[in-house]
């Protein structure tokens, strides 16, 4: 066999191997677990440096319409609504969410009216469009609180190790704010700044529990408060709380996995009637007009919506298991 052919085949083989190696290194530098860990670490350090010169004053997002925020505060449940929006971590205010909801509801009500559709379509469109901002806030809040739940055991372990190494409790709090990622790092930085600038520690811990409405964090606050009054091994106490939280999260994950089929069934059964009604309305509008024009049809639609609401509520009670 010609030696030139062998050398060419060897060169092609080496080129292919080096090509695959280069592709792997390119993927590993951006998508591997180590790269993601380093990126998260650099991001947390950058956020620490960026937030370092800030004061301890808790500033709410400023609205362009202060009168709107005052109007929301006058609502009987305005404080709870503002707290709900604030705990979502979004750079918005309750007044802005109300304004966006009203604008979308008005748009949703006008579109069917312009298309000469029945008033029931306008009401349904207004309701759905107006709920979009609140659904977005609710989703952001749920994601943020779930991330905080997953970060709590790591934060408690870090504090326990710091206490065993001889550090004081405020220093352990500061280490969590510096070493971990947001959102828990930001909350512990606020806790450290409040205690560092004269706020009583028990009061600062209560502020933390108010900012982060999670039961596991409330256990931490109560345990530290009691330990300061009665004494004891705080590092061991934090280890026990971290173990309990991890066990609860593990059980909760198993429950969510087992109930996934029920949640999917609830979504399908809840959305399917509306999808079928929309398809029939598009294909054969005269067939569906009886429901919107005849009084008996309107009563049937109202009864169906009432039964569907009761069914969704009941299915939610079945598949929602608290741990």
C-alpha cells in the first residue's frame, strides 16, 4: 500500500479527533456544569460589588404615578397586594400592575366588540387579558420563592460551618451574603446591613421573615431568636434545621412527581371546553350563536362555568398536598 495514502489517512484521523476535541472544549467552556458554576460565581461577586455602596434603606420601586400607589394603599387589601408584588422580585409596583391589567382588560373587551362578537366574548376576553399581568407576577413570585427554598439549606450549612470556625453570627450572615447567589444573598446582605447599622438583631430577623414569606426561613428566624434568649449550640441547631428542610424538599419533590399526572389532567379538562368552543365558533358560528342569544343558552353557559370552577377547585384540593 502506498505510504502517501497511509499518511493522508492518519492526517485525516488526527484532524477529526482534534476537531471533536475542539468542539468539546468549546461546549465545556460555555455549557458544562463547571462553566455554569463559575459563571454563577462571577455573577454573584459582580452583584456584591455593585450593591456594596448601597445604603441599608429599603427602597421600593418608584412609580411614575405616585397618586396611583396611594390609591392602591387605600384599597382594603392594598397592603397585601403591594406585598404580593414586592415578594415577586420584579422591578414594578402594585399600581403599575393594576394599570397594565386595566389597559389589557379594556383592549380585550374592545377587540370582540369591533369584530361584532357577542358581549360574552368581550367579558371573557377582558377577564383573561386583565389577568395576564397578575399571572406574570404570580409566576415570578413562585419561581423566586422556590429558588429561595432550595438555597436555604446551603445557607444554613454555610452559617453552621462559619460558627464552628469561630466566627460570630453577624459574620456568618455576611458570609452568606458574599458567598451565595441571589436572591438569598441579597436578603442576607440586607440583614447584615441592618444589624451592622444599629437595628436590633431580633427586629432585623423579623424583617427578613417579612421580606421572605417562607415557612422554612421562619423556622430559622424563630430558632435564632430563641437561642439568643436561652443559649445553646447554634451551629448544631442550624444543621438540624438544614436537614429538616432538605428532607421536606425531597418529599415535596416526590409528591410533585406523583401528582404531575393529576395536574396535567386538570389543565386538559379545564382548557379543552374553551378550545372546542372557539373552534366551533370559527367553523360554524351559527351553531354557537344560540348560546349567546337565547336566555336558556346563557343560563347553560353560566351553569357550566360554575360547575367547571367547582371542579377545578376540587381537583386543586386533591392534587395540592402540603408538606
